[in-house]
């Protein structure tokens, strides 16, 4: 079974169609960033499957095959989680229905390569807003600041209780045992889900834990964690790609 899944995974990941690539519209893309402090801007959304597929397709089109293969997501992380999630091995990363879901199964090194690629794309754009920028993962301290907007008394991005909204819906994607029993599976939510924090940033608590600049640390917890695991202070230690860790990017203005 493992061997068959591996072959299926490699077939779907390596057989990218060049026609799927969409050029990155830098002007539209940076509208998804909000200023957090000084020259630091943060994406309102976790990096999505579509974002990452555009990156991979661009690498392939430009002949950087070695880097392309190195940066492919590991789709088998879904099989390791739960047999009921086996279809996600085949469909989660590539199927259009999941375009706006956070990309997972990514290594720290691959997330950094994505940042490097985006930095080059932006700084090569003739009509860019800023003269020079760099895209990076957030440092742990900057991630916390972006999550709580400078209010260290907050346990979650919205306050100190794991509340529900006026429609009795959860305020983040976490391991709500009652709902998991009904749905019989746990899965991410689209990057633009639930209520954003006071800066307009979505899903810093729950959904996927987010890699930070400090290698091996992911912040904020995920859909697999309980209420205590999706606090701003929550951290995961990782050594390899998983189905519950993604990443969010920051933009630092070097020259205006």
C-alpha cells in the first residue's frame, strides 16, 4: 500500500502542466499584506496550495528542475495521519477545490526557497511600490506581535477565552472532539476562514501551525490540536514535513 501511494503521489506531483501556472501579479499580491510595525508587513493569509503551485510551476518552466524536485510537498503526510484522509494524498495539493487551503507537507528549507523566489519576483518588477524588499518567515517574536497586535495579555488572537461567535461557530479551526466525531475526519480550512484578528490577519490560532524563522519551531497550533494547543503561546517542534504545519510570509521593506 505504501509503495502504491508513493507512486500515485509522485505521478500527481511531478506531472505538472505548464499551462496551470499563473504569473504572480505583484501589485495584487501585496494587497494581501498588512503593516504590523516599522517596515514589517505580514500576509493576511497562510501560504496556499495555489500560491505554492505557482512557485513550483515557475521553477519548472525556468529549468530549475533540481530545486523544483527538492521543493515538492510530501503528500504522504496525509496517509501518516489517518487512513480516512487517504484521498488527500492524491487530491489535497492539486485539486482546484483546495486551491485556497494552506499548503502543508513542506520542509523548512522549501519554505525559505519560496521566500527567496518571491523576493526575486518582487524586486524584478519594474513598477513595484518599494525599491527593495525581502520576503521571509516571521521571527518568533514578530509572529507573536502580529498575532496579538502587541497585547501580551491575549491568549488567543481574539481574547482569553475559546469562544464562539454569535452564530455558535468556533472562532478557529482546532480539535473540537464533538465536531470531529460527526465529520469523522480532521482537515484544514481555507486560508480566509473564521474571524481575523485586529490587524486583519486570519488563522494565527489553529488551522495549521506556522513555521517561523527559527528552524524547527511552528507557532499557533493546528486543526489537530485541542483548545490549549491553539493559543498564541503554543509551539510545535518539528523535524520533517507534516499535514498540520504550513507557513505564513512577511515582507520587510529594505529601501522605500
